[in-house]
């Protein structure tokens, strides 16, 4: 059962919380961001592909939990610092390997540079080529870390935004001088209603080396017994095809995920 705490002023504090009842006495906090179709926040509820995977795991494990929704940078920071806190959908990569206790794989997808179809002056054939333009990404997201590792420079050819709605709008604000954004292909496909036409945006370059392996993970401060139970539970749900049934339900709404 989910309900919004009447005492929570979520938006004013930069987040929303959803509370769920279960059987265990140990309470977990789960943090995430709005990232449709993976996490879809709609007023007093949160749904989505990844949310269903994570909720199935938590409920089968028997832990009561709170779902907190924040801008990604806040969710990520909390998940690296607090006790008994977990996060999704978190891309697993070498730089993050020792920062989290990894529970299980949710889904994989692809990522690309996007721009406005009306900008006929922009063409790129590599990540290095994109350095000639100004690219916006989500603050502290995997795309942010990726471009920094490739030699992009903050406030020169790399800019960070707090959410995906603002990220796309940057392309249309002349005063911001943003030429490109990096977005998960499923996200923009879902926004366009599942058609090949992505309206005013166009895919300019697929970043093959930036495959997104989304995971469910917990902080290093989370109790090891909790982590072990969550891992075992998620593996059981994987083995008995419960998670694959959820994936199959969402696959028609996705473009690249597997």
C-alpha cells in the first residue's frame, strides 16, 4: 500500500516520498529520480519499469520501505552517505564499483547525443567531435561523469542540468547556447509516444561505449544482512521469470532496453 505523507512538503524540500508497508521490522529508504519510463512520478504515485522491478524485490524480501524522489544529484549523494538506503536506476561502472553494494541488474539501454532537427549546422561522428559544441547533461549522472572522463570542460563545452525536462528545453533557449544533450534513447522514445518520430529532436550520434546497465544498489553503510537478502531475493525473482514478465510488459514502450 502506498500513500503520500501528509506532513511531507516534498517539492519545497526538493523531493517526494512514498511509503509502503511490509512485514519486516527493518525499514529501508529507497531513493530515485523521475526518469520515465523507468521511474514515473505522477502527483501521489510512482510507477515505471524499474520501479516495478524494485518493488517486486522489496516486497518479496519483506522489508518496509520509503520511496524518496529527488533530483538525481541529491538521490545519488544520499545513497553514498546514509545507512540502510538504496538507489535505482543506477548505472554500474568501474568508477562506482566500490561506492555501492550492488543488488541486481534491472535493464540495459543505449545513449545518444541529441539536438534540434532545425539545427542543420550540427553534425558529429564521434565523442571527440562533439567537443566542438556545447553539450548539456544531468548533474552527477553517468553521462556527466563520462564526458568529464573524455576531457570535456565544465562551463566551456559541458553544462549540467537538474532534470530531463530542463535539459531538453536548454536546446530551445538561444541565450543558453546549448547545441547538444545526451539522453537515454528509451527516455526520448517514450516521451514521443513510442513512435520513430521524436518530434523536434534528432539523434545525432549513438554512444556505443556508453551502454547503460541500470542496477538496484545500496549504500556501503547498509547492513550486510539486508544486502544479502535483497540479492538472494532478486536472484530468485530473476530465476523464476518474475522480473522477465515485468520486462516483457514494458518492452513495447521501449526502444533500446534489454
